C-alpha cells in the first residue's frame, strides 16, 4: 500500500524550548511511503535521506530476510499527507528513529509498525484500506 508522505530532518531539541507543533510546507519533502505491517521499524532509503538532508546518527542492527546487518541510524519527522474534501494537510507522527535501507525504485520510506500503530489500519479483502489517524 503506497501513500504520499512528508519527511524532514528531526527537530533539534533545545532545553527549555518547546518543539514546533507544525512544520512549514516549504521545508517539507514529499516522498512515497510503503505501509508494511511485517516491519517492526520505519526505514528511509539512502537517496531519500540525501534528498531531505538527513545525516546518519551512528549505526543500528537491522534484521531482514538475509539476516542481521549494521545500517546507518537516522532521526526524522514523518507525516502522512491527506486530502479531506479538497483540503490538503499532514498528520505528523512521533519522531522516528529508523534505519537507512537500499534504494529500490518503488518507494522512499518503509513505514513499519512503530508508525502504523499510532493509528488504526483497516485492510479490506479487495485491496482497499483505511488508516484512521489522530
């Protein structure tokens, strides 16, 4: 299930200063996200990380079909883009601490259960789905 998503580098945390509750549209990069209920964590492709300007924050071990491998760790903000009766907006999730994955030519962000579980995902037999957020 591919959806449009918005990504930007994680906000810098400054003691005593509350984080901004919204993100200006000019600083947002729109990408393709793949909802994957079989993934426990959210990942960003290498080219998407470069495009958005997200820097690696050390290494993390990632399990996949080929075993466990060290990957670059990333922190970023992720939002689902919605269109409600012609009004376009973003639903921003809790900040993501994810891993970098290889480019694949189909999607930029693999959305795992760490993000999916922040809403209610309903998948129908005919392939349609709804993801209730908020």
